[in-house]
C-alpha cells in the first residue's frame, strides 16, 4: 500500500470464508502498513469450518450444510458474475 493505515477504518472483503486462514494472512500483512482504528470483514459466502477465531461483520449468505462446493465467477476474469453452490458428492 502506498499509504499508512494508522487510525483508518478498513473493510476486508473475501468471496468465500471457510477456514479463516486467508483473512488471518491479510490481517498480518495489513499491520505491516500501520495500526488501523477498526478492521471489519465482509464475505459473500460463509462456509463455517473456521480454524482461527474470525467472524465476519457482513455476510451475503451462510451455508448450513457441510461439504458444499462454492464456485465464484467474476465478469472481469470469467466473463460472468455468478455464485454456484452445489452439493459436493
């Protein structure tokens, strides 16, 4: 980042939150740029199954069944915006 995050309100956004390890790594990197006043987490899909104590502040959809497969596509990369949730059998 070309600026300090000291005393800022930061919102991290994750497409699919599962174990929490990606967010934990993002938090570690964020603190290299300063000490934010507040960090919030937004996620499109919350799959549960955390390995670290992280809870989103904003969630689009919470999956209540284990083993679901989630595929997120974005227009910029895949030509279409969509989320497909299917049973992983």
